């Protein structure tokens, strides 16, 4: 027997309540497409399909096979083999949402440890059990700021990754929010002055262009006007040597943890990091794992807070966050546990030292200007020609020399983002310098 939960009359009643005449109107935002048949190749057998796909995949240049100085929000770090081994164990790989704590203690414990690590990294009181990725975490922070302040205006710095800014603005349009995204701040000259009607100001640290700023004064200015400060960290390794967002007065800090959890994998899956002050925790999206004791007094872990609509009344939910990138959070936590605090700091120092040497050398090359006075492991180079054309030439010489800023801002044709991590040895750095000289 077919299961038909609604009658035609009930459907008509729902359509009338939301002010439309047809279900098709719900899809009006989807662009119309050409109705011509798609030109697809003739059917092939499995062997032929495998051969074709293998040939297509062979055209890709892997960042692991040739020198790569790509960054712009996705950073290549060495992920120890032990991390991959551990997350492939059945108790981690196959585990899902820990609804039943009595059979999910392992997952809950490592998520509890993950929260502790993220909170300490960001210098804030409490972190959730992860979100989808850094960009959606930034939107969640903006939405949370609106709930806390009751205001409907957001300012996004021109130093925030443009794709993060686009995500925030795209999602906030459904909240009736006035989202102001400032012009790209390649020269690091931006000065933000909240006027008193903002829910929050969103900045990035280090910025999309690699600049490192102390936002303590901005945090004070925001708080004086009743606004929150949200800090986005796309490269959390930087916090191994930089002042934490919490120490600068940030109310919410979010970030992208993929670089310390997994390989680049064409940019995913991501890992959203989210931390805030304890007095704001009731407005925090996602889930919070807490420590408790069972009936026998033994240490145990539970979902202390789950603020999505599946767990509580929809009107009280703070988010629809469901899949929390749990496996990525496990990998992130394991990697940090293996490094330890000293190892994490040492890795951060290595990244900065390598980039410092690179900055001093490329600055000597005619036609190249380093725009950064401060940086962690990423630089913005101003060239005397098209950065995209230069990158194409270097790719032909088996070198991924950086990310042209024109990919994000078409009028910034002469700017090139170059990131150097522990995966780039001295030989590769010299190779990049020679390519730039040519």
C-alpha cells in the first residue's frame, strides 16, 4: 500500500498559508536551462569507462608530486600516517551521531578532547563539536551575533577570504540582514569603525592576503558600541605562535581545520571550528559534548547541548547543523594530540621561518614586491605582469607557484598569493625563486 501522508486538500491549505498557488513556485529561484538533450557519449562497458576516467584523472597535477605553494585558505600540511590509520578503524570510521551515550563513549570522549583543543587554540571558553567547514561556520557566527544583539547588520572586512564573505552574505539574505562586505584589503590599510547598529564585525586572522593584525582595539570599539567581534582563522596552525583571538577580545572565533586533519583532496571535506565565550554558549550552534559521572560515579561523556531542530522545538533551535564533520574532527584531534603543545608550536615556528626566508629572497627579484609587513606562512606578491599568466608558465615547468588573486578579484591581475609550509623544502623554495626570476 502506498504511503500518502497528505491529501490534496491539505496541500492546497499549506500552499495558501505560504502565499503561493503551486508547488512549482517553490523552485522559481532555480535558473531556467536549455531543454535540449545533453550530448553524452554512447554507452561503454566498465573496462572502457575505467580507462577513460583514469586518462582524465591523469591530466591533474597533484600537489604531492610537484612543488606546490598554493594556499588561499586551503593549506597543505604533512598528515602523519598514524592519523589516517586511526580514523580508518571501525569504531571511528563507521560511527555516526552519538545519540546513545552508553554505546558511544569513545566518539564522545574524542569529541570532548577536540572541543578542549579548539577552545585552547582560540583562547575562548567553550567550543562545539565541529561544523561543516570554515565558511559555513562564519555564517553561523554572524547568525549567532544577530541572536545575541537583536541587530540586523553585519560588517565583513575586506581581509576575509572572498568565498567566506560570499557564503556569509548568501546565507544572511534569508535573515533580512544588511551584510556589508568591504573592498579587498590587499595593502592592509583598512580601518573599521563600528557605529552602533552592527550585530558584529567579521575579520580574518591572518587575513586573506596574509597580513597579521592585532584586533584588540577593534574588539574594544565593537564592545563600546554593543557589537560582537568575530575572528575567522583559515590557517589554525598560525595560532601556534600568534596571539589567540580570545586574548584580543574576540567574542566568537571560527576557522577551517581541514589543513590539520586531512589531505587537500580537491578542497574537501572541510572541518568547521567554532568557539565562543561561556556566557554566549546558549546561542552557540551545533552540539556540545560534556563530561559527567554515571550512576556508579565513573567518568562518562554525553551530549550536554544539542541546539538543532531535531533535538528541541524548532523555534528554539539555533541552527540546522546535523552532520558535524565528526571524522574530520577526530583526525584533527589525533593530529594535535600527537604533536603536543611543544610540537604544535615548533611546527608553527618552522612554517614562519621558512616563509620569512622566502620573503626576503623573492623581495630581491626585479619586478616582485612583497606587500606584507607581517605574515605567518603566506605572502601577497605584487608583480609587474599578470599573475595568472605567470602561474600558467610555472605550471608548464612542473611548479604550482601560487594562487592568482584575480581568480577572486578580476581587477587584481598583478597580485599572487604564495604559501610555504613544512612540506616545501629548501630545494623547492629555490626552484620557485628561479621561476620568478625567469
